[in-house]
C-alpha cells in the first residue's frame, strides 16, 4: 500500500531529469515543437513518448500534473510538464492535438524513483 510519505512529487522527478539526460523541455507551437535551445522544429511523428508520470494532488488540485519523457528521431531527449484537470495547458491551443499524435513506446528502465 502506498502512503503520502512514499509518493514522489513531480518536482522530485523534474530534479532528477537532467542527470538522466532529460533536462531539455519541449515547447510546442503552431509550427511544431522544439527542445530548449534547439533549432530543429519537430513534428509529432519525429518524437516518441518513452515514459509518462502522472501526479494526483491529494489535497491541492494544482498538484495534478503529467510529465512525458521524449526521444526524437535525431537522438535528442527531453520532457514536457503539463497540468491537467482544472489547471491544464489550455493556454497553448496546439498542445492537445500535438501530444495526441506522438507515438508511445514506454521504457520500464525510466522509473526514476525506484531505488
């Protein structure tokens, strides 16, 4: 059984991402998506979601979030952090349609908080 003390927060996962090679955030726009400081504009078909982490806020709905770890065809790695529910990324009109088109191929070895 899991208790609140056992649960990993999304900030704990985000803090581990750079050491695992996933320190670049993917930013989605009308033209496609780019990793931080990247030049290449990527389309959903050029990316793969390799891990999904969902966080449910026990007492605060603002803690409801999802982190996607991604790989690009060109070898770049990074992440997307997005709130869902009440605090979803509705300010980016391209987000939902883009992320739905990214293929998923989960990698079990990316369970970051397992020791």
